[in-house]
């Protein structure tokens, strides 16, 4: 998908890894923000093209894959919201007996041959495709995130859900230099299911950022309000 806006007005560009299907979010964006063009492009490493400023070349916001047990805090150099854990799938050539099962556990695959594993988080799409070529040739089995496997659309390979293997997680991320960017905030809200009636409009003024001192004072005030009130003389506890 190419950029829909060649002018200098507001726009939003989305990068995503294989296995993500952003169409529904793009459609909701166009419904809510018809005057702000949005575009999306799939790439192996969207972080490499992340823009630090609005209007710069690159992506304004990206979908990235990470280990399911990765810290919930954002990786260095990113602002990130974890989204969902991906189902994992085992891939085999189309005539393999695992095609008869609806799902499997890793113990069910004991004794099977495996191709050299590829890391779906760090491997390039070409490296993953090459590994799947070996699967199709009957060399062995391979585990991938199920959405990634579906994105490959191979008729000579079958994929079945598998339990007992390390899973992956999808997240949405953007540059920390864009923390107050209203367009990014609007899109992240759409992805997270924020309704139009509660969404902060892309045309609203940016939120004021509180200082660390103000945040600390607000937390102290909230704790004080939650603390039990002292009971004076002549008063009974209820």
C-alpha cells in the first residue's frame, strides 16, 4: 500500500510485520478522520523506518512482534502498547499425518524431524520463506506464529495450532519524540477498541504534559484521599 497523501497536510503512515492485517483499523480511521489520509505497508523490520517527527519520511506508528514473556515496559527507544498473544502453529508438508488433527501439543511431535528454526521476530521475510520451502519439500517441521503462517498462503504446507512452545506477542509502537502526537493517540485508541464517542479527536488541542513534580504531588493527594479518616473522641466507628 502506498502513501495516499503527497501534500504537506496531516497524514498517518503505518508499518507492520508479516501476519498483521490492519485493514479493519484503517477502515475505522477513514470513517472517523476522512480528511487525514492513512497508508500502511508491510515490512520485515518497521522499527528501522520509524519517524521521529510528523512529516518525516518513514512510519508514524508500527506493529511489531516480540516474545510473549517480554517485559511490559516499552523497549528502549520506543513507546509501546502490548496488544495480544499470538497462537503458535506447527507447519508440515501437505501430506503429513498431522493434517488429520485440529491441534497438537509439543509432546505429540516427539521424534519428528525439524528444519533449522528461524526466529520470526528477528528473521527477514525471505529467511522465513526459505525455511517454509524446506517444510514443503518434506525436510521437517517448523513452528511459526499462526498469523505469520497464514500470511504465507502456501497450498503445499499445512499448519495446525500447537501448545507448549514459546509464543509471540503483537504490540503497537511509536517514537518517544511523538508522545503528544494526537494522530498517533487517535490511531492507537482505534486499535485498542476505543469508541468514536469517547475518542479524543485528531483535531483537538494536544494534552498538557505534567511535570514529574506535578505527577508526584497528584499521587500523594490520591493516597491521602484513600487513607482512613481518624476517629475523634465521642465518635463511634461504624
